[in-house]
C-alpha cells in the first residue's frame, strides 16, 4: 500500500487464511505494538492476542485482504509506553513445590534463596494465555530463567506457582503442564462467574507474599443448567465415548486465555439445528465416536447430523424408528435415542427443537474440554446428567426445511486432503521437512480429542519433521487448524479446544473452510496436506 513505511525489525507472518502473526524484537516491543493496535482499530480486525514477542491479528477476509492488512501492520507505530491496568494483586504463597530444589539447583542458589527472591521481586503480567486465567509474569530480578521440565506432568494442581524461562505463573486449574512448580497459592485465579473472570490481567502488578499456611478453598463455582427438574430435558443414560454441549463458540476472548471452542463440525451443527427449526448457531449435543444413549423428557422434535451413526429412536410403547441424518423426527416423553458407533466421520450433532436452556458462560454454552469452561461444570457430560431444554414452544412459526444431502465424511483408511497455508514458523524446519509435510500421508492416531489430533508418518516414510532452528520458541498464540510440531517431529493438528498459546513451532495452518472435515477425522484415516 502506498504511503505506509514498514517498521524496522518487524515481521508479519501468515497464520492461516484468517490471521497474521506480527513478530517484534522482544516482549516490550510486542506489548507496545499490542497497545497501538488496540487503539488503531484497523478495519477487518476481529481479535488481537499478545504473547512473548508476537501479536496474533485475526481478521475477516471479506473486509480486508491479508496483503493490505500486512502492509498496515508493518507501518503501525508502537505505543509510547507499556500499558498498565493500574491494579496491584497480592498472592499468598507457600513455597513447598515439587520442583523447588531442582529449580534452585538450575539457578545455582539454595531453595531458601529462590523462595526469598521470588517473594521479594516485583512481577508484572506481560500477557495471558495457555489456559483461562493463566498470566505470564515478568519480574525485576534477573535471577529467574528456568528451563521447562524435560517431561511435562500430566496433572498440575490448581494454584501451583511455577517458573519457566523468564516467566512465573499460577495454574488456574488442574491440568497438564511442564513448568517448574515451586509453591502454591489459595487464590482463585479464574472464576467464570466473576467480573472480570481472570484475577490477573495484562499490565497488573503482582507481589507474592510468603506464608507458612494457606486457607482451605474449594474450586471456583461453575455455571450449570437452570433446572434439573425442567419439564423438557435430555437425560444422559450413557455418554458414549464423549458427549458435550456445543454451539458456535465464544470467539474474541483469546487474550484472556479462552479458546473459541464450539462445534468441531460447524456444518453438522447448522444442519441439525435447521432440521428442527432452531437458529443455525443454537447449542446442541456433540457426540464423539458414538455410543450415546439419551432419554427425552417431554414431547419434541429431534434430528441427528454429522457423522454416520445408526440412530435408533425407541418410543415409550416399544416401537422403534431408524432416523436418517439431517431428517427431523417427532419424539415423545420418555423416548430413548441410541447412537451406534461412528461408521463415517467421528462426531454427530443431536439437536432438539427449542434448544438447550442453560446460562451461557462468557457468551456461549460450548464446553471447552481443555479449559474446563462452560455450563454443567465445564466437563464432558456423564451418565445421569440432565440437560434442560427450552421446549418446542420456544421456536415460533418455525419452518422445517427439507433434508440436506449428507456430506461424505472420512472413514478409517481414507485419504483426506486438507488445504494449508504454510507458516508462521515453516522457516524453523529444514527444506526437506517442509517438503515432507505436503508429500507424505499422515496417519490419524487414536490420540485424538477436541484439543487436537496426533499424526504420524507411515512406516518407511522417513524421519519425522526435522527442525532447522532448535532453540526454544517463546510462547505465541495459535489458531484452530494449526499444525504444531513438538520435539519428536510428529505433527499435532489443533482442533477447537486447542491451547491459546504454545511454545512449539507451527509449520502450517489448515484453511478455515477445511476445519469441519478436520473435526471429523477418525483414527485410521490418513491426511494429505496441500498448500493453499
């Protein structure tokens, strides 16, 4: 674009077909750029996600092209000073973490000195990410630069105070993690019912107060359905492999560490809702793998879309009806819907006319399985769960369309082509690895869920994807469809509940239009990435 001078040292990288990653020299420059972009409100920009040295800029291609937006981003002058939110937060800490001695040894100090200096330092929230309520804290003591654990823990408790690189942080909930745990706090870092939900926000100043005892606190309250005694409801007899509530998700909150989440297959959500007369984006039940058994309270209209599963509706009088994909069916009080194993695709959507009656969490009913966020405790539904419904009268003058033609979905053994945009970190890999990504067929392993799909090369296809840059990547934002490559060289394809930020390089990003197919990949299918 004419009239725009590029800012020295700044790089703009593609992060799919709906996002750009702007890289600066350091954290201070990235923070100042984020402040400037927030004030600039560039046309077409829908979200900004700051991180250690980057700002992810999500945009709407119908409003602005990647090329024009990139030119503008290169020319934006950074803000004069690092933004502060004016808040001071004191966190009580008992320094008794499992990694205290190991972290102290790495820093060549005693555990006592590490604890004393951690508590004496002044810390500031540089950015948030990884999980809702997780703040990356930068301190004024140059001592702290600690490597991550060689082997991440599968469970780190809520309130764990930890170190990694130059950062300190507090785990907001129990979750996997590779940071060095040096202590614990009783503060509730994230509460979706609190305003604001995150205790720590970018710019806040944090002080750790050393204590010998902590108060006994419970988990933050979670949002639930309005009433388990609703006249209209769905009772979960069996959840099958995995059963969650999903709608279009909670976009625009990644800067808080909150992924958009939402239906893995948006087409299936739309088809099921339109079949019963709901809004296309209404919340429905997402069944992964099949095997769910559901009982309806009250008469209504039900439809199943997405993955091909045998859907059997058994009426209270014992009569049985097989449901077709995308075709609405009348259901009576006490009728039972059974879904068999997935035969094509992986995830089906069950919609009931009127929709689900629950309090939204941050504007959505979607259950984020990684963050533990959403209604009904924020976890996948279990046997005995009761999901209140609004009832068929909630939809007035609904027009039930004719059934849409079912979309052919992948089966085990099929080769599925996914279009990808190379980058943002394809230059961190050898030329041979960049070629191999598109030339090989990648097997979908059973290690797959709503967070992501672990892929591996077929035997005899050669070595895993080799990196040309072996240093640690500072944490930066990721998007759905990101193909992230951990140290073992086997790619992971991020899906809807992916981590908001990560420290492994992303070699390519699946085009937005192909994400629905990616959400239907069954174990045993093969993926071929085609550059878009």
